[in-house]
């Protein structure tokens, strides 16, 4: 017995006249057997595709979707476990980073009255800007990499309108591939990312940025990365890395503080027999810093020793923030993919049952007709 024609309607835009099409995302409607006598033409927002298939093909398709669902669910749980470790690294390093910035600010305040040349704190007219772009190494994380690259393109467009030259320092495989395919964008150096950012990797980036600024090849260094806000939200921000902020604050180019008021930790638990993720909000407190300090060494020597450490800590923190945002985006994308797989499996199962029932009904009618013919 030949297979019936199955029609799959893929809705590209929800229609107000059809309540079933009101959804936050495109979906695949249930399969149905078309009727040649009464067939409603699809609306403009839907595309109709005729699919020739058999019961065997549908079973194989259902098994394939089940396997895909298992993979996406496993990737979701792996990302949930990794994002907690990444966020713990960010939170644990925050007190040291904030205290270091305050110490640098205090020393810088004391040196304002002295005639001391400190290159990393010198503000000079901006003729060229170095943009450090931090992206991910892998895909399957929604629009995480696209958002940060669009932010970089927008910033470069602003600099071109202002008549300011720029160069890019790319970190991450996705960003490297993007800029390699666009030779018109000047790139100073490419760096490979990793699944676990270390101080050694941050130091290599800091050395390159330090040499660009001290040699006056660039007059300003901007760090563009994705700020981790919550499990479902992350903001691409541009942090002015050099010269050192006179107020000792970590702010973006608009003067808005990019430090988080609170952080979220995520814990894997079980609910109704399935693994789920729970959130807990924490706030890392930093000890109060005394503005009155007496240094045994010369403040210039202390500042020369702490400024490279400041660069290292800020770049390492940006790498950790970006990694946490990437893992959170991958977790959300895999969660959506799992939901889509469940919906698609339901639709395929419904189509399989309908076609199987139609085949059984046809065979019964053939038997009845044959029995009536023998009477």
C-alpha cells in the first residue's frame, strides 16, 4: 500500500486569525492527511511542502529526533555545570580586582602632586584606538558571538565617523574567523581562547596591549566583552582598559559602571524525576579600603609593579565573564532545542498514528469488501 501525502506547515509569522499560531517562536504544525475535495490554501505567513514518506520513514525520523533530544538535553546539563564554575571564578576574583583598583587609585592620587611620568595613566589626545574583542571558541550558543561582533562593528563605525583610526586584538576562534574573512578590518594580533581562562593567557594579551599603549601606537585601549548578568541575560560592554580610570572605577565608554550589583549561582537538582537548574543570588562583599596609607617603598616602584598586575586581572576577569556568558547562552539554546525536539516528536508521533490508523482502516475495508463479494 502506497504512502499518503503528508503536508508540513512551517509558520514563519504568527497570524492573529489563527489562535494556534500565536507563539513566541516559529513551530512545526501537526502533520495531517490532505483532502483533495476540501483543501484550504495556506496563508501568506506559511509555506506548504509535500512530503512523500512511509511508516518506516516516520519511525526512523522519530528515533532520530529522540536521539537529538538526548544530545541537546545532555549539552544543557553540561553547560549548567560549567557556568557555575565559571561564575564562581568571577566572584572569587572580584574582591582582589576591586581592591587592586582602589590601591592603584590611592597611589595615583599621591603622585598627582609630583612630577612623575607614569605611562599607563597618561591621558593623551586619541588618534588611534585598540579594540580588544573577546568572543567564544564554539557555536551552538544562540546569538552570543553575533551580539559581540555586532557591538564591535558598531564601535568601529563610530570611530570611522569621528575620523579616529583603530586596530583590533581578537580573542577567540569565532572572532578570529570573522576578522580573517574581512581583510579590510585592521587586526594587530589573534589569540586563541580556552575552556578555562588562566593568568598565563591573560598575561600574553596584557603584554601585547601594554606594548601598543606604551609605544604610543595607540592612545586608548578598549576591552569589548560580554558581561554576565543572569542565566538568560548578558550585556556586551565596552570597558576602557587604558589609560587607567582616574576614579578607580571600572566603567564603560559612557561612564556607566559595569560591575554587577549581585551575582547568580546555579545548582543542578532533580525535580519530578528530571534534572533541573536552581538559582541562588549572592553578593560578594569587599573589605573597606582605608584612604590613608603609608608605603615603605617608593610609590613609583609600587605603581610600576601593580600596573601590569592590574592589566592581567582585568583581562582575566573579562575572559571569565565572557566564558560564563557563553555557557549560559549555550544552556539556554540547548534548552530551547530540547523543547523544539519534544514538540517535533509529538507532531511526528501524531502523524505516524494517523497514517497507521488509515492503513489499518483501509485493510479492514478491503477485507469487508472481499467478504461481501463472496456472498
